[in-house]
C-alpha cells in the first residue's frame, strides 16, 4: 500500500509523542523492528497495510486517527461493534479482528481513491479472498443440509 511518507512521518511522530513513548518503546509496542519504525518516522519508508492497522489501533482518539487520514468523519463512521460482556473469548476476538479488518479496508479504499495502484491491487486481492471464503462457507452450509 502506498501512502504519503511525508504526511505519515509527522502523524506517527505526533502519535508517539501523544503516547509518551520513545522510538524504541513504539517499536516494542507495535512488535516491529526499531530500524523499520525509525524509517517510518523519518519518512524514508512507509509501513505496509498490516503495520498501518496496528499503528491506527494505538490511536487514542478520533483526532489522532485523522492524522493518518484513516478515519472518516464521525458522523459518517459506522458504529464499531463491541463484544457483549457475556461472550466467549473466541467470539470477542473475532469481532476485534473484524473491526481491524474494516479499518484496513477503509484505509486501502481511501488510498485507492487517491490513485494508489498498490492499494487498488491490495483491495482486489482482499476481494478475491472474501469471495473464496464466502464460497467455502456456502459449501459448508449446503453440506450440512
């Protein structure tokens, strides 16, 4: 996925400062290599989509998410599903993964709309995977009947 490294480097620096972390602390928090994090913050490299989702998950508020141009306006934002209190750990995890996946797709869609061919290719790949999984689920359902 292509993102503007200049805008991103300022956003990730602001996030780090807002969280009160060092570069090493942010790399540890994200689970990435320190050198990769430093390159993101300097603007020499941009993170791949999987890292962008992790970074966005650290954003403490809507204002911080806007720095990454990853969150739509609050009025247009789909309400996030929260796991009910009495839910199995597995189901709660699935809902959290679903929420992260939706955010990733939104980021990719915004980048694709801005003309990023890599983001468009990533969206096409995700679409293919979703169609495959949906077909698998339908076949399982049909086999149970």
